[in-house]
């Protein structure tokens, strides 16, 4: 009996250690395969694996960063990065938003949440009614490789932002829509 109790306690501890939750909703608990939750308004969240994200239509966006060469007055060094993943608007439309009339969505707030609680917010107009929408990416790969532990498995960037830091979200766990 004692061994059984110890085994059950160890199983509960191990199960708790491997399950990951998301700050947007403590009821969202990921298995080892799931990496992202989508909550459309008050509807129960849908969980996605990295494989499911990679099966959606993929977009590649290349950004270039120019660095001033140390000691030079006019020389610059250029460094390019290729980001791959799913456009936020395509992801939302493929997963339930296409059935909601656009007029009803005009006051919608789209919040991207990281596992550490960091959040970035977009309006419906930014994503669906401006050129910015074609540069907002749910990222699964950088330069053709899976993201490193610091960035992902999933990260998020608004690549058209002039100062991208505020809406660069690492280790994204949820996308949540609300009015």
C-alpha cells in the first residue's frame, strides 16, 4: 500500500511538472505536443501543436538590420533574418473568425500572451484593415530552423513596427480575442 501511495504521488508530481499552463487562462493546460491556445471571445480555447501550425499556409518575411561598422563613418554591415510561420490574420480566419461578420469585429482586441505573462495587443483594424496585417507573423522558424529555447517553440512579431521590441513576444502560449 505504501509503495502504491508513493507511486501515485510521484506520478502526480511528474505530471504537474511536465504540464504547462498559460497565464491568460489557468484552465488551459498543454500536453507535451501542444504549444498554442486560441480563445475566440468566450468560446472554449482550441489547442494547437507545432505540427498543426506548420501545416497551415506558411509565409516567409525577410528583415534586414543594418549595423554601423565600428570606427567607420559611412560603412555599414547588413544582416538579414528570414522569419517563417503563419500570418495572424490567416490563422484567425482559418480557425473560426471567418464566420463572424466584420462589422461585429470592429471593436475586437487581439491579445498575444507569453508563458511568462508578457502581452502584446492589436486591434481588428491593424490586422484586417491595414497593410500591417501582412507583416504580423506567428513565427515557428528562423532562418529555416526551429526556434531556440529562448524564443519558442512559437514566437510572435509585428515585423512592420518601427520599434519591434514591444510587440515581439517570445514563448507565445495563447492568442485571445475579446470585445
